[in-house]
C-alpha cells in the first residue's frame, strides 16, 4: 500500500515536469543549437580563427565574472518564489535594487582585469561592449527566475528563445548579404536582441504576477539592509557559479594568453567549443526545471530518486551517443558546419564531447544538491575543480607546442568534469541511498558497449564519412532504447495521459 500511495503522489509531479520540460526543450532545441551551429559557425568561418580567437576569450572572461551581475539572486529567487509565490511582489522586486548597484562594479572589474591581462585598443572596446550585453542577459535571466518560480513555464520557454530568434534573423541576413563579417555587427545585433527580449519578458512577468495573491509589503526595513540580505542569501550561489565558470571558461582565456600562436589556437578551440555549448543546452534546460521541482519535492518530503534517475539515464544516453560519434568521426562532425581549419581543430572535439557527456550528469546531481541547500559541499567541490583546472592548464600551456595547446586544454576539461561529477554523485547517493542507483551504472555499461560496437562497425564500412557519422550517431541514440538503459517504464507512466503541450498552459 505504501508503494502504491507513493506512486500516486509522484506520478502527477513527474507528468507535470515532463510537460513543462518538453515545451521548453522543443522551443530551445529548435532555435539555440540552430543559431550556434548554423549562424555562429558561419560567423567563425568568415572571421577566421585568429580574429575569432581574439573575441572568444573576451566572451569567456565576461561570462566568468558574470556572477557579479547576479550575485546568486536568480537561483535564490527561484527557490524562494517556488516555495512562497507571493514573494514575487516582495523580495523579488527589491532584488532589482541590488542588481542596479552590481552593474557598475561588474563593468569596472571586467575592464580592469582585461587591462591587466594585456588587452588594449579594439579588444578592450569589445570587452566593454560584451560586458553591457552580459548585463542585459543577466536582467533577462532574473526575470526568468521569477517566471520559473511562479510556474509560468510556457512564457519562460518563449522568452528563453526570443533573443536568439531575433539574432538568427539579423545575423543570417548579414551573412547572406555580405561576403565578410565584423565583430561589431555581432555585438550590436546582440545588444538590440537582448534589449527587446528584456522588454517582452518584463511585461509578461508583470502580467503573470497579477494572478499571485498580494501580501502586505514590509515598509520598516531599510532598503540598504534589504540589499545586504539579498547579497547574503545569494552569495553561496554566486560563489558556486564563479567557481564552476572558472573551470569551464578559464581554459579559453589561458590558451589565448599563454600558448604559442595563442589567438589561432583559441580559434580552433572555439570551433569545437560551439558543439559543447550546443549539446550542453539539453542538460541546462533539464536543470532549469529540475531545481524548482526538487525543491518542492524535498520540502514535501517526497522521494526525488525516481525523477533524478529517469533524467540521469536519459542524459546519459544522449551524452554518450554524441561523445562516441565525435570520437570516431571528428573531422566529419566539424566539417558538417565549418569549411576551414577543420583538420586543425579535429583533435579537440572528441575530448570536449566527453566533457559534455560527463557534465550532463552533473546537471542532475548538482541541481539536487542545490535544492537540498548543500551549497557548502558544492562550493568545496567546485573550488577544488577550479584549482585543478587552472593548475593543469598552466602546467600544460607552459610546454605546449603551437598546435597542441587546445587539445591539452580539452583533455584537462574532461578530467576536471569527471572529478567534479564523481564528487557530486557521491554526496547525493550518501543522502539518498538505494539499490536503484545501480541501474544507472548498468545503463552506462550497456550503452557504452553498444556505442562501441556500432561506431566500430560503421567505421569499417566503405561509405561516405559524413554518412558514416550520422549512421553512427543515430545508431548510438537508438541504443538508448535498449532495455536497461533509459527507464522507459517510469517515463511511460509519466506520459500515460495524453499531453498536448502546445495546447495546455
């Protein structure tokens, strides 16, 4: 009886989660990877590896310091509003004051660090412009935190693709119209798209917030005291983001600044990193919706293991499939989207895809730890990962050749991700033990063996390399449907009622 009752409680939650997840993923997977793999790759081809290699580390630095624009407020507000929707009228509104104070601090520090690293002239102007765009993006993400907190997932899904949709059309028009490209065009288009998206998102949030009951605002609290409280509540999330971005983004900066032939090597690295970013969206979208669901389930003392295990096994099948295909057919993978410098960048791609496959698991387990409020452990792990990544990159780049720096950075990225995710899994299993977790290990072994067999067989066929790539990739994805890989029984129960996500709100 207890198991039946638990299943009845869990099924509506899991069904609702999948409905929202499917809507978000359909829109995002239709637009964002298309922009990265069609528009962004063409921009890189037109600019060339050296020019884009100058731009890429500037973006990495701006993202690395981005947390100063947010200070963890978005994550904090998502959890707060999920538990207390009325806070959309109270704490969420006062958070804007904090963000307005953080922006000049971010921009000043960004430019100072850029100057200290040796960027001058046009590069420094680009860095400041990128910083302004990051501020607009941070404002949009804060609005989305409010939308997620009050469960306005359809609106959040549309907002999440608005800027890339506009940029896709604008940059696509420029690419078709001209046989050259300028970084300034990309920066200006990004600014306009982000500004329009923010206006739309803020308007929709205000409209949704009207349906949330009002509570009496606290008027006796000093605004500066409230700002201090917001910063204090958000700093664990801010520190976590900073540390995680360090071992995600610092390699591109160190590669361009330290390696021989640094700008060109950074350009090669950026070519493969685009695939990492595109694939990474799947895990990020899952984590975006997992956080409020894990938070509510833990608050209600419900079992989170079925949801965590189902999402982990699904991400395992996707991540491993991409990694195996990239390992066997790297040049075909890159050549599908790039015309130039494919051979130079091919050795980097497999390791970044392995890094993605590992990090996709981290999206599930780190989100579970965040929902538990176990920020101390997460920050300790991320701090260790940042130190490991910087130390290994510094050692490698001090002796790298003019062509091997990027590949070494990619290998180090995979090593760092593996260490971090192993730690996250250890702590999650300690707090949520159970024999069912062994099914994930079984799924890993079964799927990897199937992918190895498929890719080895396809690579021996006398067919076009591009055809071989897609045959291997779809074969590996199909292997995810084998019994014992993805828990389709649970997913079938979640989908037992027909859900038309385009009609339901």
